[in-house]
């Protein structure tokens, strides 16, 4: 099956979402097609062109955005002067609603990857009337146990990389929330401290993918590195701003709110973020979802996962909005 060919946006812009923030958005495919919203990962990544290719451009009006503070949106989280207090899950969901209204869309399919899947799930739980379907891969729910796993827990699997990461953190903060400790360094007034912390964080993320140190191209860009590390640790260090109960998992707790929304979940069997069985538990709490586990695949479910994702969007293109 494969992905659809590369396409270019037919429209794009910068949406004023308040708090001094402007969010970059673009639309691709058929202006009269079924609306689909694409949510990138991170938090703090950006909407890459490859994400457009999971949709039939003749059938879909594909909407992509760079979430608040990320990518082409302004101000950038890479700028130390940017106020991160107005960058929370609630702010991101409000931005989605402003964009939906701006584009005159009543309801849309929501497609998310990694952090984008957590954001998409919470958006559907709190705005169920505007979500027709969910298509999610590299599934995460933003729970505190997931954060603990992806930092301290994986330290037992990657001990050398974990030791290097810990060395960059203050000795008296190595037993607490490691993302929060790193984020405090990323908020330092000293640019050298911020740069060392950003490098330490992205080196750790590279190790747990896993990939050779320094091999993830986007992390070689110092601006991207600073913005990404600052944003992801801001969220991971603050319960993903999901509120009370995230020690047990707010998104899993509220899975019943997804009733009636069809979903497709695609997960690599070797995705280290899935060691807690989160996606399996989500599927059993959400009967309207279908789960495909791709053997011998990681966080990126590979070409087999791509085929399942495209088959899902093709199927949902035929469904009534």
C-alpha cells in the first residue's frame, strides 16, 4: 500500500491564539474533503511534511499545525524570554478549537503520533462532539508512570547513557523528577547551562530510541534542540498539565469518555514506552478502538505500521462525518 505521494499546502497562515502567541497552520489535499487534524509529537517537535502522506489528498482536507512554541509558531520555546506558563495542555486544546473555528470546520478526524496521541486523546475526551475518529501511533497517554519509565526506569536498560545524563543534573535533584530537574537547568539565566542541559536531554532521548549518539539530525540544530528540550521537560516535569490523578493516568481514567468515537491504535511491539502496557489497557477501556501491534518495530512502527495507518484513514474517509 505505502504512503501517499508528497504534496504541498494549498493554504497556510499564522493564527493569533492569545498570550502573544501565533500558531503556524497549513491545509493540504482537497479543500472540500473530509477534515483531518494532524498532531505532532514532542511536545515541542513540529508538523513535518511526511505527516501529510498518511491521507488520500483527494479525499481529505488535511490540517497540520506547529503546536504553541514549536516549529514555525511564535514565539519559539527556544527563546529564553518566551513565557512557558502559557504553554499547557489546556492552552494547546484551546488553540485547536480556535483553529477549527478559524477554518470553519464543524468536526474532524484527529491523527496523532507520540505526544500528539496523548493530546488527541485528551482533546477527544474533553471535546467529543467535534472528533469523528482517532488514528494514533506511538501511543502515549502522558501519565506520570510513563514519564518515570522513560527517564529513571529506562536507566536500568541504558545504564551508561543514564549515568551521563545524571551527571549533568544537580546531585541533590537526581532522586526526584528528572525531567523537572532538567527543566530547571533549561530555565537558567546562564546560556551555557541551558545549552548543556538541552544537549544532555536530547542525548538521553537519542539513547532510548535507541540510535547512535548524535545521530538524530534534528537534535544537531541548536535552536530546535533548545526549544524541544525545554518544551518536553516543561510538560514531563509538570504532570503533562493533566491535573490531579495523573499518578494513575488521567487519560486512561477517562477512557470511557471516548465511547462512540471509532479509533485505530498502531504500536510497535518493541516500543520501550509501551513497557507498562498502556496501549493494551487503553484498548480494553475503549471498545470502539482497534489495536494493531507491529512485531519487531519500535516507537516508529515502520512500513507495516504505515500501511495500517493509511488503511485506517482510507476506511474513515468513507465514513459519514
